[in-house]
C-alpha cells in the first residue's frame, strides 16, 4: 500500500515547538470498511516505528559550507507520542504480559495466540475470522458426540455441510467426522453410548457386519445372534451352514448334538439317532414323553419286548344309570353319600365345611393294573364355586404299601371351573409328571400291580360341590383290537418263567417267600435226596429217611450225614423207643438225644442232671430216674445240684443246708422252706464284741445270739440302758451317772459319757462347767462375771464373782460406794476422802437398817414364829435406839464437814451436791427408822397375844438365842 505524506513542517517556521501528527487510516479511501479490508488491517498493523529526518533547513548557510556554522544547526524532538492498540483481531479487549513480559492479547471467543489469530483446539467447526463490530465470529466447538477431544478444520467438509470440525481418534469404536457412527463390523449397543464388535462367526454368518441390534446374518441351518450354533434339528457347522439331524421322532426331541450330530434322546431311549430303547426299557412310542416304557418283570429281568395278543382296553364310568359303585369319603376315612343326577348323568359331593371330600373309585378300577403303567387316568370335573383352593393331594393312588398324589392342575391341566373340563393324568413316574413322593419305576409299577385305592378330591371350599363324569383308565387285555404295544414280554433269566418272570422254574424256589413274585428264585437245595421242591416255600420232597427244608438232616429216629447225597446217608438210631440220636463229629460216636425224661448218656443209660436213680440196676435194684427234691433251694440252671444215685442235694443256695436243703446252715437262721427267697435264711451277724467267745452262730429259728452280761439285742450289738463299753469284749459296764447332774442316767455306749444337765460337765456329770455355779438337778447356772469388774470369769459356789478393787455386786458390774466410773480411765475410781467419812458413818446405819428390815420380815411371820418375833422386836427396839443415836451423830458430822470449792480444772466439781445427797439420805433413813419403830410396836402387841396362845408349844429357846446372836453378828 502506498504511504500518504504530509507537508507540515516544510516551511521555515516554526523553528521550534512544531507538532507533526500522522494517522494510518486518516484519508484512506477504505477506512469506512476497515473490518472487511484485510489489506487495510495489515497496513495499520505496526510492529516497529521509524522516523527519518531526511533534510535540515540551514537558511542558505549550506552555500558557504562553513562546518562550524553548519554544526550549529540540529534536529530536536522534544516529545514523541504514539497512539495505538494491540492487534487482537477483535477477539480481545485488553493485552496482558506473558511469562516473557511481552504484551499479548487476552483472547476471547475460543481463540488463542499472541494476537488471537487462531482457534483453540477442538474449536474448529468453522474457519477463523476476525471479530467485527457486527459479529464476534467466535470459534465454535467440534461436534464429536462426546467420543473425542481432538478435531481439525476440514475445508471440504465445511463446504459440503457448513461444519468444518473433523474429529480424530474417536473412542468406543466410533468413526466419522463427528464420531457419529460405528466402525465397520461394530454396532451400537442399546444405550447408544458405545459400539460393540459384531463378532459374527466367520463360518456360520453370511457377512461380518451385523444389524443395529448386533444380530448377524446366518447361513442355512445356523442360528444365534453371532451365527455360532446350529438350529434345533441341525448339526455340524460348516462353510455351507449346518446339516439337518436324522433323529427318530418317536425317541428324540428332534434335536441333536451340534458338533457330532448325535440326537438328543428321550430319557429311556438310546442310539445315535434315538431309534432304540435303553437296556431295561421297551416299546419306542412317540406318545410317551420318556420314549420307552421300563421293563417290570417283577424286577427279575431288564430285557423285555412288546407282547403280542394284547389290545387296548378302557375301564370307564359314564354314570348313565347310577353312581356305578363310586363312594364318597372324608379326610378322616369316614364315608359320605355320593349324589347321582339322572338328568346330567354325573355324580357329586357337597360339603358344608372346609374339610375335603373325595370320590373313591369302585373295584373295577382297582386290583392288578400293571398294564396301565404309562397310560392315562382321565376324568371330567367341575366345581360349583370359583374360590377353589387346590392342594398337593387332589388325585391319590394307593397300593402295595405306597401312596402317591398330584394336584388337580398338575401335568398341564387347567384350573377347575364351573364348566365341565377334562383332566388327564399319566400313570408313570418322571420329573415332568411328578407324583409325590417320587417313586422309582419299579415301585410305581408295584403300586399299580396291587392298586387298592383311587381317590379324587371333590370339594375345595366351604359350602361347595364337586361334579365328576366320564372317569376312565386305559389298560390292556388279551384279545383282538387295537394293539397295546406297552404290554411287556420278559426275557427271563435262568430259574424264572412266565410273561413277567413272576414264577420260579421247576427245580427253583423263592429265596424270600414273603416277597411273593418279587422274591428272587434260587435252585432247590435238597442235598441229593429230592429233585423238586415247593416253588413258594422251598420245602423239598425229601426221601431216604431225610427231613428238613433242604433234606439237610436225618429224620427222627435215624442218624448220619444227610448232606453226603447218597440213599444210605441215614441209619436207624440204637436208642430206646422214641429217642433220637446224633453223631459226635470228632469221635464219630452215635449218641442218643431226646432221651426219656430224667435220663441221659450215650444210650440214655444214666440219670440226667437233677435226677437220681439207677435205670440199669448197676448198683442194685433197677430204680427209675426221679427228680431230686431240694426244697426249691437250688439253681435250676446249675449243673450237679444233687447226687445222681442217692438224691442228696449238693448245691444248696439261699444259705440253706441239709440232705434236702431244708434247714439253714450254721451262722444263719430263718425258715429254709419259705416260698420267698427273701424270707429264707438270713445271716446271724452276731456282734463279735457282745457275744460269748465271739461266737458267730445263733438260734436257728429266732436268730438270737448268746450275749455277754448287760448286752442286749438279737445280735448282741448294744448295751442295756445305763451301760456302755461294748467294745471291751467282756460285757457292758455301768454308766454310774450322777443322779443330780445327769438328765436320765444313760451314757454314750462307746465313751461312757453321761448326758449332763445344762452347765454340768464331767464324764459322770459330777461338777459344773468352768465359769458355772450352783450344781443342782436343773443344772448349773452361768457366772456371767463382768470381764472388767471381776478378777476371773469363775465365780464362787454362791454365784458371787471375785471383784477387782472398787467394784461390787454379784457380777462385779457396779462401782463400790464412794467409787465412780470414768470412761476415760478403766475401772472404778475412788471418790475424794470426804466421801469415805460419810460412808463410814452411814455404813453402820445401813447395817442396822438391814437388820431392821430382816426383823420386819420376821414380824410378818409372827403367826408361825411368835417367840422369835418377840425376841427380835426387843432387839429391834435396842437397835433403833442405837441407830437413832448413830444417825444423829452422822448428821452432826455431816453438818460439820467443810467442802471446799475446787481450785483447779482437774478437781471434782460436784462434791457439794454429793454431800447434800448424803444429808438427804440420812434424813430419809431417820424417817424410815421412825416408821419401823411404830411398826415394831404394833407387831409387839400382836406378838404378845400370839405368845399367850403358843406358849405351851414353844420349845426352842436355845434356837431363838442363837438367832439373836446371829442378828447381833450381822
């Protein structure tokens, strides 16, 4: 582009301060269309600015060419300003410094580069354009359907579709400019998110490409989504497809092994093409779900074939005339009536409760129906109500100890309704036709061979009814008609005969007769003495004097070895009439057996064990053998109970003895002839300590042992009451218990210790226990001495304990007068001395008062002791006088006592109170003395009168004087 020049600053002025301005767009013809002019956009792009000063105005001095003058001229640029902006092609509004401190555009619109000149990766859906004022021309993202993060701009694609973004490296097996389709030989899965390989079998498919569902196109006879297997009825996958199977339709499922072509046979069929029955089966039949019927042959043979001469026979009940013998039965076995309808020609059962009722088939449906195995039991049935609750036992078969059942809807039958429907039940055992419980083929055939009951449930809900019609059972019979090919003809092994091998051949017998026709047959074993035997029992028709099931022994009265097999095996026995004999194996001697009762021996010449006599008279006259009599006191199972000649009993039991075991043996007593063994002879059991000379015998009848002195009981095992020491062996000693201290005079029979009263001790209870006193007939009393106040726990005979200083009382449990108890100091502490003075003064008064009280008590008994009372009154008057005097003295002494107040904290502070208490006590004693004096005077008057009445009876003056002396002492 050509530059536009300016003529400014070409004049002489201004010499300084000139301003030159230059614009790249000003004056340009296309400046108004700048956004659409790429040339102009390039023109205004400046990367460098260069200012060229080409000529200086010297005002003509250059003519003179004076260097000094010319050097005085110069250019001077005082200010240089450049106005512009970053070139960002309209895709940025600012420039920022990059890591190299270079200004670059802060690009928008999905562009990048220093000047936002290219689109960002994956934003190539249209070509890059410069942003204009009208259109940002932002770069658009490629549409790769989420399968790629890379794309490039495809000009040809843009021209054709208007979108130039061409995706590369598509994921999930996708392809196309937008990853919009699957790769070849791939298909999109159901989610639509990814493509899966077709994996078409290259042999079985027509093409390696599959359809949208992943299914390949298969060759003839091939199937499968991948064409990897043969269709049913085809096999051997090849380039031409699969070959059709060649299977017998009667014995196969019309399918074969896809690799070998071997047909898939029914359960009882065998062969490559399923064209023959397995061993043990026969009658290949397309109607049979199992293909062939198992051979029954009473379980004796596994080889059979279809029998000729049998035709199909159907046992039916159409109920055209009556119920034809059908019965009704409840679950508990009780009978219910069956209703026959002449109009509808059907029978019905009606129930009032939930308990089921059953139709029971008549006799023509029962018995031997072996020929119905594999055939159908058919019936028409309907219910009155729709709320039918079926069970596992709607149809029940019973027989030969077996019971099987199926629901009504089993074997593909429909649910019963109010309309008559046909129900078919196939009578054989397979998992598809499951009669419960599951039986083996032979067991199911055994059930049908002796079918005893067919029950069909008739009611299924409360107040419901069930209706039965056209019941039929397919079987077979001899005679013309449609052949019944399911009837077997067995190929019997040796020893069996009959169509079903149910009989034993001649010369054979049942090995287990109770099994009947199911029992195996075995050859008759007659040991050469018969050619035949009973086929059921196996009993041989024995000859040659033999007997037994197998002629294995000689008959009674003969001996020999019947198993040798010759006609001379058995010879007559050399024994008494009626006896049998046998040969001893080792010695080959002939020994008689079954001898007459009571005899034994080789020739019955001896008495048997338990018998005695002399049957041959070898020791004297002939004596027949008789049973020994031992009073039932022998063991009947023992040998040698008695002497075989004399009959003497040798092995008496129950502790008996004697020729006939009729008495107790020594050391035992009782009744040897008692019926109960417990009542027979018992041991004497005499005590060795209590019997004379330690004897072990006793009285035969009573059992009393001979006892030592003072020994008692039957066995001399105890001392008499009041005696002990049985172990001495000399008799018992007397206890000698103290009559006062013992309770009953008895003692321990071993130690001799008497039984003492409470508190009494000693072997003979002769003294009190330690710490007890008062020996008497009631025992001893405990001292109960106070442990703190008494010196010892033992008291005196009068019960008084020995007290420590300061203690008084019977138990030493009180402090003595003028002593007090201080818890801080053990024992009783003595009061100050002043109290001793009071005690000394009061003590005589107290003694006198005691005497006065005793006198008063004596006066109360004046009726019996008048003289004694009179004398005591006199003495009392004297004592009163002295007591009054002593009291007056004590009062004076107390009044003179000066008790000082305690001066220290440790001195007693209650002394004044104690002194006052002593004064009060003295006053009280004086008042009591006055009262006693008055009482004494009254008693004196009374005693005087008594004296006159009893004067003649008094004869104890000496005793009264002694009483007075005692009072004086007290």
